[in-house]
C-alpha cells in the first residue's frame, strides 16, 4: 500500500480492500472501511461521503502499519486498542480478553431483575478483565458502586484506567485476587465471565483468539467447568439474600453450570440466550442447598425457565 500526501480516503479504501482481498480476508471492503474509520476516528458516513478528502503523510503511515497488522490476522479491536461494549469504549491490554457483544447478555439479565435504577447497589465483578461488565452496570445504576477482581495485575490496572476514563473512578475499585476468596462483604449483584474453554479445545480456537487473548482467561480446566466450581463454593458467603448472580457460560455448558450452582445452594432463576439464540448465561439467587439438581436434569426447556425449575 503506497500512501502519500496526495492520497485520498477513496484511493486508500480501494487499496486497503484489495490488500485484504488478496490476503483472503472475508468482506474485505467492509473491513477496510472499519479499519480506516477507526484509525482516523471518522464516522462511517464521513468516510463514504468524502472520498476526496486528502490523507496526510502521518495518517498514511499509521494506516499502512495498521493494514499490515490486519492482513496478518490481528483483530481490529487489538489494532485500535479498544472495543465498544454497551455503548462505552474500553481500552484493551495484553492481559485482558477482548469483550464480545454476547457478554452484554449478562448486563441485560441483571437489568431485567433489578428494576430500581436508583438503588444504592453493591456489585462484584469476578474476572473483571477490562472492567466492561462492572462499568456497564454502573452506567445503568447511578447510585451503585462496585469491585472488580482479576487474577492479573495488568488486567486490574487496565480496568482501573477504563473506570477513570469513563468517569466511574469514584464508584469502582479493582483488586488482584482469586475470585472472591479475599472478600468478606456481600453484594446485591455478582457477575462473572470466567474462563470456560476445555483445555484440550484451546488449540482449536480461532487464531485471533489463540494469538491475542490471554490463555489464563480462556483455560477452564479439563472440562471447562473448573472456575464455576470454585465460584459456586464462594457464592453463599458473597451474595446478599435478595441478590442476583449471573455467570456467562460457553456453548452447551448451561445445564452443567446450573447444576454446579444448584448443588452449592443457589436457586436457579433462569438461563438467558444471546442474540444468536445460544444459552449464554446462568442466573441464580440464594436458595436451599441441593434442591434443584434432579429437577434441572429433567427440565426440557431450561432456557425459558423462571423461578424454580
């Protein structure tokens, strides 16, 4: 890609799309548009409506380097250094997962069960990563405060910077730890997006996941359920009596994760599907130990359940 001061948005778009097409990238022109708009911080309409706009040499060099990274398979969010989640911009780092849109299902599940937006809630985010779940919830509950926990010091630092950038620094704290084991308080809402990929399946993940997401945030142990077992043991001491707990699960894991939580004494309040129809998160509350396991195994329509199943 040859870029100079006389190049325009239109000519660069054509050249970038051609380079991505040659590299075998799907939807090359759409991805080229997203790359150029993101790097130059233009809206899609600005890019399309002003193809004659000249591109300065420094902009061209930046675009050239970014295009080379995309041709090499790096995700756009990693190239730009941020991902939008729940309408908010979250900076990424090598220590954090790249937030996925399907994880917004967790936020929606909490909002559906806590109707009072002005309530002074306390929120715990286990495996906080970028802080996207906690900070998205704080954006919806203006009187709430919360804590994000992550095993990685780098991730906790990234989440802290995101909180400050989004104006939630005074309501959010972040710490390094193993789930909620070091805490003593109870919380009105607890959310978690733990590692849930079975160890043997890690090598088969998409290259952009294997190469750019941290392995410790993906590896769920031999069967992908190790984190749920540990978190479940902690929930009776961390969840307030009227609180709600929502955990993201991988494809096909919803019933197994729900059984783990029910065995720890939690009341299974539902399983929510993402926009693709995949069972994406398990919702639980405090309940009587062991009551739900047999019923869970016999539940034919678990994804639509509410209350005791």
